[in-house]
């Protein structure tokens, strides 16, 4: 598998979502946590399976969808970087989180 790196803001958002879900359902929180980690690993293995993020129009910025969440990542020569986990009801930041 290619290198999988999480940007600090993406990891922080992942943890925040897990904590929020845990307030309502520990089972839902565990499922979200596990599924997102698997999705990220799959993206590292098959980075071009995710579509380009239309808001950014860059070949190397892709996303995978999980329920109401968008997992946005950047393809690098040696792997991928998870840039953000974003609720689909929110607009993505422009520019890309200060061009991480």
C-alpha cells in the first residue's frame, strides 16, 4: 500500500466527529471510525477510484464519499494525504484550506 498521511486538521475533524457521534451512539461512533479508516486505506491503495473534487478542478485532489461526509485527499508521488473530512451540507473552503 502507498503511504497514507493525515493532515492535522483532517485528523482533528475525524476525532471531533467520532466524539460527537459517541454522545448519541457508541456503536455509531465505532462504525464511523472504522469505516473512515478503511476508506482512507482504500484511497491509498486505489487513489484514482475517487472522483476529482469539482470545486477545486485539480487532477490530484480527489474525494471519497461516506454517508453525508466527503473525505478529500491529495495524490502525491509516494501516496496520499487526507486533507479534510467535510460534511456535505457545508461548502468546501476556497482556497483549499489555505492550500495545505
